[in-house]
């Protein structure tokens, strides 16, 4: 995938869309659809969404409005959505994708991802469905031309190798969190060796100050300020450029028009290899979010914090997240 196929991720920003217990409250006047249209008008060609985010109808509206107003074709755009954890049986995959396509008002998606390797039942209880079984449904979707490509998200290295070894159609993409505080070197190297494209979500990590207890750096760190000043860019822009210079596809998210434009203004410079290494030195394997309520699942893909069973059960009981 070429560098110029830049991505905008449109999962639910807390300030604009509130997701709780299956309830969606959208701002008025289709502001998310407008954000999609702004992004496409400013050079983005890939919109990333998911059934979990419950905004596929807004994403689809933004895509249709752009196509209508700019007299362009659907084929010029790249749309990704994702299969949620409660539809992992093989015979549930295509109906879930058709539901997404209906909301998007599209005939196909360019990329369909398994959102997590963990299967759950509709009532929220753990399902024993293996992600290898889920992948068979993904292969069915590609063979029926409902998805041009298929891949996965939030799989670890062991899971990627197992999927690779047991699939007819190999995953084209792995979407994972990557930024200077979680560089994912081993997993990224594996993907490069196997021809799997890595899409990097949360490109800013906690660097912009989203979590006060996160490890350094912050935007005020001298190293980041020095590099940003050298190129006449902002810290968020050099964080995006850092991923591009590692041959990864960054997926920033925003519904703010100015930030949407700023996030794509990163193609007139490149970091030196030494600067990439310097930024990678911040790695502490820190994840923005590790949902402890999923710890009991056999296929939980992340490192687990040192919590007692009682603490985990409390989190499960009191969590309002999907």
C-alpha cells in the first residue's frame, strides 16, 4: 500500500460520540459524516471504522456525499470495517458483514478485519469459538467479493503465526497499536517478513497527555520539540511521520477539520534513520488500553496487569464498555 494512501480512523471520540451499553448518541447535523467528507476532500483515501463504533451509517453518508459532490468513483476510496467479538462463528461472519454493508450503504468493503481474536456470545459470556473458525468465515466473505481483502486486528505474534499456518487465504493486514511508547518491533518485523501490512492505531499514544499516569514522553519533551522545530512541524505531525518512516500506515482520528488537515500535512519531509531510532528509544511497551475484563478469555492477546481474580471480577461487573 503506497504511502499516499493515508488513513483516517473514525472510531468514537469521547467528545463527539458516546457509546455506553449499546446506546449511541450522535451530535446533530451529521458532524461525523462531515468529518469523513472533510478528510476525503483533503486527500485521505482510506476511512477506517468498525461495527463496534456504531457509526457505519455516518461513515457511509460521508463517503456518499464526497462521491456525489466531487464526481468521483467508489473505486477511488478504501473503506475498512471490522467484525465484532459476538459474531465469531463461521456462519455469523457474512451476516455481520452484510449488516455493516447495509449501514454503510456499500456493496463491498475494501478490507474486513477480525477486531479481536476473542469470541463472545451475544449475552456477553465467553464463547469457545476458535479464531481459526472465525477466519473461515472471513475467507468466505472474500470469496463472495463482499470484502476485497481480509485481515485481523489486535492479534499477538503467536496468534498471527498460528493463523498464518492454518489459513487458506493469508491475512493481508494486521492493525495494532504502535507509537514511540509501544514500538512492537518483533511483531512488525514478523509482518514485514510475511508480507502483512501493519496499520498503526493510536499513533499519538499517551504523548498528547491523554493519561496522566502514562510513562514519558509528553509533547513538551526536548527530543520531540527539537525534531518538530527542525522540520517546522508539530509534535503530532512528527509522530505520524515516525510511523510512515517505519513503513507503517498510521491511523490518526479526529473530527476537527483543522486537525484533520494538519494530520495529513506530513509528506513534505522525512525523519532521518537516527531520529526514528531516537524516538523508538522511548519504548516502554505501554498500551493506552488493556481491557482487564477480558483477561479470563483463552485468546486474550495482550500482557496482563497484576490483578487478583477479585479485582478482575469487579471490573467485569462494573464495566460499561463493550
